């Protein structure tokens, strides 16, 4: 197991190098730099050039690239051009917000997704199944930015129960944190439940047709025991796969939700950096996202072994 | 020295917004403003972004500032003497003005700040006429110009990238490295760059004793509230929701339908800030056929400005061809008979005499909805006279980089906001040396030179009328109209009067 983890970690290094090279290529291909964000439309080329010099943007791209790799190898992601702090600090400040949002959404999406998917499977081709699948399809089809705005109008503007946006750190006030996370996490959850519910239903239907399930039923075990003890554990592998994909997707979805709910998370940081061409933050942020994806994949692979005894890593 | 002495301190209060802080005003409260974008920097010298101005002009002050009618008046300066030859400016500074770090402003701070701006200022050309800056007393600064510049005070008081006065210690630091210490009525507390800025009332603020009322960016800046927080909310629906849920007191800009809905609610006041900017369509004079005045005239004759403005800036626009705002003393009607003719036959005639050969032309535009709408209307209109235009939409950094090069574009549409507010020289400046159209226009260069050296306001008005005539005769660029902003304030915020920035002095919060 340990050698498997080590091999996976080593194999992720070329992936990270590739991600950083592609990011540099994109930055080099896309015109514009932070000077245009500092200045208005009447700025003269001299003023732009002067500011570019002040901000250290007058170096050629290959020189910027070499010094970036040098710094990264010594554990330094560089300094943000606009944020007046190191890229690592900027990311670490925002990472807990994005991760807690994604984790909350994932937890509820998995919980309700598996529950609804299982219910649909055991009620196959009955009204319960069709209702659940219709709701799942609706959840999949609703754009998260639209749902977020509707929830704000209902729960923040009309009812006044929850804040319309903003973030309260959990270390300051747990209730405040829960209130600030409720609507964004619910928005993300609703749009992801459908995936898990549909996958669970399909996997459960496969398993429920297996001989061992029929045998368990024939032995006189209660059907709910059969479903929970025999069917569900065997349907978990494909559910786990789709959960891994969703975990990555949640980080992407969090970008939009963070924007709507005014949450200062990693997605908002990277979007802001792209729009203002804050190159070190784009580099560092995308590298961090790549690391998160790789870690999620690794965790999913390790969980396979945990839930399916047939899977062994040597 | 046979000097003209401007007893400028006496003018204080004359043109104020008319809302003095009364003795029984409500004290305290934390005001929240929801604005669209985050400031790229709180170092006032290095950015001319509107988002930065909104915040920075609460923290920092300038020697001269614009009053309610955009006229330069003293702010940190007490008075000014200008030599007869117009080359020497002697500023007497107000005494006892406190910085947020507890030090008291003196001439050395002013000299260091002006020198810093000349070196790294985002609009350093504002001070390009300066030959030397000297501290000639504890509270006296003498600025010598290398040539007469009639717009020097306009420049010095420009809010574009404000020539803020820092402590000498801070002024020695590089771009974006300062600690946000100014003399303004609010002091910096906290900045989460992609989230919010929080400022608190500066209790040791030295209110300008020469004024009795709020007056533009100058005047008596009496602060009643405890703090102001600027939230950066790019999502329009979220900004309105923050207002309606009571989490924000002012929204910098809302869309027309939301403004209409909020106007029906007694809890809010919708302010029509009109005019706030121009909608301008620029031509690339370095490329054919937009280098051909006949082709440009064809475009100008074809366009229906009502159509452009009604679609791109619905509900808050003015059909006005003047290259200044109508309330400017330099506003004139030169060549306005050529504005908004919307005559397709005349356009076809100009086109037939032009060098246009049926090629596809590129209209670059940033992804802001009004600019894309402008480009789309122009594209459809020009199709009716047989001109083929393709749109190239990208984000602002991309478009602004391409638009200042001679290749890759023929048309470019965006707003001009701060320039017409500042006055004639700022409106002409973007066209000097062909910066905005990528080819020199000697006539514009000459007019700019004449305007910036003409000391008589009547002469300047005549020169600006000549500029406007030239803009139309040669169709150098097209002004489609004026547009505004819908700003909304909650009614518990009293005495809020919109200006170029949402000022938080002179307001009270009923809690």
C-alpha cells in the first residue's frame, strides 16, 4: 500500500510540471497584463510601460518562467502583483473556505444522493422511482448561479433568515459560519445530488439483480437488511468513482457559487487573478487546484481497496 | 514678485452640495457600500481605476480638489500665489493637518509626495510641466514650471489617479508598497483584496476650516458615521440582494429594471447619476479603411445614436453630441449638426467616395454588456450600407492591449467617464500624439498645445470648440451619447448625494 502511494505521488510530479507549463503557455498566449487593470482607458503607452516596469512585468516570459520554477523548487510560489501578499498566503487564506464549502456540499450530496438513488432502485418503475429521477434531473438541469440568486431572494431578502452573502470564519463564530455556508452549500448540493442519485440507482439496479441478493431474499432476510447490508456495499464502487469526479466538479462549481454568494474562496481568487492578469496567483492557484485533484484521485483509489476487498495495491 | 493672489480659501462653501452637518446629526453607525469591482491597489498614486478612487479619496487628500462643479479649489492648500509669468506656484499649506499615523503634515511631505508621483504616478504626465518642487518654508511649497500650463491646477486636483499627499516616509516607498496613511477623514483598517476594504472615521481629522459644507471632493468633510466598508460584488443580483436584505446601505450601480423596482419602495432612494460618462466609438487610423476620413464620415452619418444608446444603456442616457458634459462651462454646440444624422443615403455617398473595398473589418470590444451592445448595433447598422464588420469580444486586459497597437482592430467602443468630468484638456489628451487612434493628428496636437498654454478661459473655450468641430469634420472618433448610473441608497442613510465617488462624509446613518 505504501509503495503504491509513493508511486502515485511520484507519478504526479510530471502532471504538475505539465500543468505549470500549460499555464505559462496560456498566460503567454493571452494578451494583457495587470497594468491595464491599474489604469483607465486613457492611459498612454508610456504610462502603461512605466507601470509595467514598476510591477516587474517588463521581463521576458522565459525569464519569468525560470525564476518561477526556481522559487517553486524552494517552496515559494512568489508574490501576488495585486494582493500585496505571498501567493501561498493568499491561497492558504482562501483554501479553507472553498474546501469547507465543497466538503459540506459533497457530504450532503453523497448522503441524499445515495438515499434517493437507493429508494429509486428499490421502487424501480414505480411512481417513487420516477418522481425521484424527475427531481434528480431537475437538480442536474438548474444552473447553480440561478438557483443561488433565487435562494438569496427567498431566504435572505424575503424571509430574512440567512445572510445574502459573505463569510464568517468558523474560528470566530460557529453559528455565523453555518449561516454563511447554508445557502451556498445547499446550492452546490442540489446541483450535484442528481449525479449521485442516478449513479446509485443504476448501480443498485445491477446489484439487486444478482443471484446473491435473490439468495438473501430467499433466506427470509428482511428486504431493507438485504438492500443495506448486501446490495449497497457492492454498489459503492461506481458511486465512489462518480463521487471523486463530483468532488473535482464541486471545486469548479464553487467558483460560480463563491461569486454569487460573495465568498472569498479559492475560485474567486483565481477568477479575479485571471481577469486582472495576476500571473503569480494564476500559476499558484492552478497548481494548487491540480494538487487537490491529484489528492482526490489518490484518496478515491485508496478507498476502492477499503470498500472492495478484491482490490489490492502492491 | 508682482503676483496674482488667489484667495481661494474664501470661495469655500459657495458651490457646496448644500447639505451641512447639523449640530444634532445622528452619530455613529457602520455603512456598507456594495461596489462592482475591487480596487487594484490602495496606493492612490499608482491606479486610475474607478474602484480605487471610490476608496482612496476617503483615505487621502490632495493639495487642490474638485468642488461640486468639478472646479479646482484648495483642499490641503490654504492659498496659492501664481507669478505673473505663470511659471511659479507658491502653495501655502494648511497648518495642523494630521496624518493617520499621528504626524503633522508639512512642506517636506508635500514635496516628497509630488516627487513620488512624478516618478511612479499612474498619470505622471499630469505633472510633466513641473521643472522643480521646493519646500520654501515649513508650510510653503514652491513649484516651478518649465512652461506655462493653464491646466496645472486642473491636473493637480485630478481625482483620476489622485496626487495624494503621503508622509515623506511613505513617499519614499515604491509602487504598491505604502501603508495607506493619508490625511483623509477616514483611516484604513483592513483590506481583503478580493472581498472588502474597511475604513474607520479618523477622530483626529483636521476639518478644513475654510469651508462650512461638503463641496465635491473638497469642502468641510464632517464625518458622523463610525466606519465604512466597501464590499466588492461583481454579481449585479447579489448587490441588489445585499441592499434589500439590509446588509448594504449603498449600491454603486444597479441595472435599469432593478432601479425601477427599488424606486417604488419607500425604503430606498434611486439616484440617477446622469451624465456619468460618454459612450465613444474609436477608429484605428493606422489601418485602411478607417484611416480614410471619408469612410469614417460614412460610419458617422449612418449611425442612429438613439438606437445605440437606448439598447446599450437603456433608461439612463442622453442624446448629446458635445465632447463635454452639458453642465461644463466649456460645453459648446460646434458641429453638432453633424451629430446623430442617421442618414443611410448620405452614408452610402461617403462610402462610395472612400477606400472601402468590401473587406471584413474588426470591432474589438470588452465583454461588458453595454459595449458589446454598442458594437452589435453599429455592426447591424453598417451592414445596411454594405460594410462588413465582425465583432471580437474579449476581457478588458486583452482588448485594451490590442487597442493601443496599430494592428488587429478597426473599431473599439468603450466609455469615457473621468475625462469629461475633468474638463477640456483631459478630453483632448487621449487623442494627442495619436494615442487613441494610432496615427498622429497634427491638428489635435496643435489644439492641445494651445489649450494648455492659453490662460484666458474664453480662449480655452474657443480652442475646445475648434477641437469639437475637428472631431466631427474628420470623424476622428464618434461620440454616441452620455450615459449614467443608477445608484441606490437605503433611506436610513441620510444626506447621501452622489458624486464621482460615493462620499461618506456629510452623511448620517439612522440606526
